[in-house]
C-alpha cells in the first residue's frame, strides 16, 4: 500500500463504481491531484460532469481511511491502478476500477491465458455439467478461468477448475462482509488457495442489483474471451458478452435447444456471430496464432465431457429453495425467498432519486432518448447517432439494471 491508496479509495467512494474516470486521471495524473484541485480547476479540465464535480467537493478522507482499516481487519489486499499487481487487461475500459479488493493471489493471472465463463443461476443440470467440464478442460490446458461466483453456471466453472487443482478468479458484486449467500461463499476458501476472489466494493458494501451489471464489465475485460453456457434472452450474461465484444475480446456460446427459454440468449449470440463451443479446442483454437506460448497444446481436448468430469459434485452450488439471502431487516433473519437472476434492487430513497454513477456517456444518451417516452433502438439511433451495437448493449444494461422497461416489440420506456 502506498501513499496514493487512500486517495484512490476516496475518488472511488466519491464517484461510485463504474464511473468514467480515464479522462480525469489522464488530465490530473493521479487521484491526489484530483483531491487537491479547486472547483474551477475541475470545471476547466472538462473531465468530470457537473454532478461528479459536486461529489468531489467532499474533501474528507475519513471514509477512505475507514475502508483501509476494514481491509486490514479481514486481511484483504487493496490494489489500485498504480500498483504492479493491477491487471493490465482492465485498462481497456474508460470506467476501469479505481480500487480492487482482493482475497487470495490475483497474480495467478500474470502471463497466463484467461477465459471468462458465465451463465444462468437457474441453470439446468446439463448446463452445470458442461460449464464444470469445460472449465476443467481449460484448466488442464493451462488456462485461468474467470467467473462471477454466483450459483449455477458461474460456480460450476469454479468447481471444475478446483477439481483439477487449478487457479480461478471470482469477481463478486458486493463487499466481502456482505450478508449474501451465493455459491461463492461455499467455495471461497478453496478459490483463495490458488486463485483469488476480487471485488471493487469495500468489505462492508452490501448487495444492490445495480452492482451486478457494473461488475460484469470486469469479468468481460479480464478474459481474453468470454464463454456463455446458458442464458435467457435478457440476462446479465448477455451484458458480459456484449461488453467483451466491445473490448475486442472473443465471444463464445455453448449451443442449446432454440426452443428452450434457458438457451434463447446463447442461441441469439451464435446467430449474431458468437463462436459455437463444443470443447476447449473450439475456444483455444481461436488464439493459436497470437498466444501460442500460453497454452499447453498437448492437453487441449476436442471432447467436452469426460469420465473424470462426471465425478464432480455440483449439488452444493445448484440453485434451489435451500439457497437463501439475508433480508435488509436485520431483525427479520433469513428470507426463504429464492435468489433471482439479479437480486432485488435497493428500495432506499437515495437509490431512486438519482441515476447510478456507472452510467457513461452512451448509456446516458440512450436513457435520455427514452426518458421522454417510449422508443425503440432505431429511434434512439436517430436521436443520438450512437452506433447500433453500442445502443443494444446500453439498452440491455439499462433494462437489466431496472432503469428502463421493455414494452415488447423492441419498445422501451423509462421505468
């Protein structure tokens, strides 16, 4: 930890996770310079919105110092963009994380091939088995598998790697101390032994629906490619896939029944150009010309399922009524409500009064185009001039985040 750490945390707490920061850091050079800047300097830079400048008027470091103490108490690492351990892959984003909180060894990704595997929480038995077997096969070939630690496909991918004694990275959407019982809590210690659990949220940060699409950009950026195993037509996994494409990563999808709800998303990805996956060979073959030295080619397999893969016990990470979340009311104990694809959004007044900090220029432009009334992608294009792929990605993120609502027929309105 260096002297800049407290200023990185301060900046992240002020602007919120997912805020566009690249221009501000490039202009001022470091977060302390932002902290020291006067109001007129922030305005003159043109790097921050008026709303952000208002938030940056808070010059107290007390909250940031408290976060550092919390991290020391639980032994979690703090990695900032000026730290040698910070993943270079994340710098492709204009809203790269200002702080990463880590448990385990994040450097396991250094000089390694990384592939992200994502999919539905309410996954089928076949989907869970495919995700685990595919992850295990990639691990044997020397790949580090990245996922989101949720029940279903994500945790199956982590388990597949763990069954081979390999390293995997779980990117979660809340603080390490959050009362959120998902797959990651069941296997967190095993992941930390050789890999890492990471979050851009301080240890005490709770669970909010908006955190999940924000988190997904990290999963998309860390992987040289993203594989979607099972996904509904509108899901967080598709946000990850769209972001991966935006960052110049390869997008893969495991084919499924086109008439099945759980496969509509993956079938759509393949229709739109994603590479179909039947084995690890289909994934790694795409990198044979550029990352030859990162793969154990003699271990690459053309068969997705194998006998050893069938021995993995996936029952502990299957979505079911016995998996529960802690309610917001501390006196209410544990709710028996099943986990949703994305947990319910916070109902606090502050969450409703302002748009989330992660909205970039594109998302804001699309939102404003829709806010005046119902609109479809074509009308948004006419109003904004934003490219159609960016509009479709923004629409998905805004809808999954609960900011806009689909009216059917590709028509959206402000929620």
